[in-house]
């Protein structure tokens, strides 16, 4: 169900996206990384975990397109396989965050009162701490692993989704068709699922797109600090951590994963900004 007078047709949104240069560039970058992740075994030229001390810190060549790292592993192959890890981290973290954020935000916004106050004060407490610091605390408690890093990043972003959805629900719950549903005796769960939430999706879509890039960046940051992926995993943040001491001798060992992180986050940010404009009915 669309909010009367304010709904934006899917066709109109799609046309606005296709005209938006940022959407085209962002979607192209994301599609490129998705293709790389899917066909990683075909694209990679070496085993990303195979060390060869004899060839350590070699420069780019026909055999090693981006050279090798401190233990002789092929950087190009590690970047390729790292795409799988980064996309998985972003998607899982976003799904977890948006699921719990939607639950907390919908309940707080719909019922209001003391429940709303309790939930949102908890969200405010989480937002008061820098996201990377909160994630570090959670990983320290759970232990170092990529799985725990994903859990930490997921928890960190729950308050953002909760606040966004609460604000949307507060507006929608006072509209005539929601009030009418209450009057005829519809259950709260049915009203939330079939009437309220479908009209609060737009801001969530935008935030989810931006959130994937942010989750990838935070997970890479945790790995760089030694709190994410285990040593040897072809994860971009871990690659930065392992090779930072070689930045002068073999700059590709650091710049290559750094550029990969930059590009994939840029892609999601560009697409998210374009979605925000496309879903805004005041922007034609």
C-alpha cells in the first residue's frame, strides 16, 4: 500500500536513477566487484594463500600483475578473493542491522510512550560512542575473528536504522488509513506489517545502500587493527595491516588493497546518494 498522494511509482524512480550519473557510476562499480567475486577462481592467477618466499616483495610483472607481498603471495589474487569477503561482510552486516533496527524502530515508533523512550535511550547510548570504538569493544569481548567482526559491525549500525524507521513510523501512524485500520479492529502486528512498514521503506533502502559501504569500511578497519580477519586471510584491511611496513619498499602491497576499499565504498555511496534523490518526490 502506498501513502495516498505521496507514492512514487517504481517506473518513475527507475527513470530518475537511469538519468542520474552517480547511480550509473556507482552501480557499474558495484557490478564490477560482484562479477569479480563470482568469478574469482577464474580471474585469480594464483592461490591467494600460497606463499613463495623466493619471490617476496617482487614488483608487478606478467606473472604477478600487482607484485607479491612480504611472504611472496600474489597481491592481485588476494585482492580478487578479498572482494568475496568484503561483499559478504557488507551484505551480512547490513541484513542483520536492518532487521533488528527495523524491529526496534517500528515498535518504538508505533507504540510510543515508555517503550519508545526506553528503546531510543538505549540507541542514543550506542550512538554516543564512536562506531569503530564500540566495534572494537565488542570484538575484544567476543574474540578476534572475521565472524565476530561482522557481528560487531552489525550491532554498531542497529541504532541508525532504528532511528530512521522510528521517525518514519511516527509520521505514518497518524495518517487516516492507519487510524481507520485501528478503528475496524485490525491487530497491531497486521497494521505494522501491511500498512505502516511498506510506507517506510524508502529511507531504509537508501540507508541500507550506504550502510553496506560503511560496514565494509569498518570491517576493514577492524582487520587493519588486528581485530578482524585472521592472519593470512585475503581480506583487504588485513592486507594493509600485514604490509604497512613495506610501504616504501613495495608500495603496491598497501596501495592496491587501499584502492580496492576506496572504490567499493565509493560505489555504494554514489548509488546511495542517487537513490536518495530518486526516492525524493520533491526532486524531479
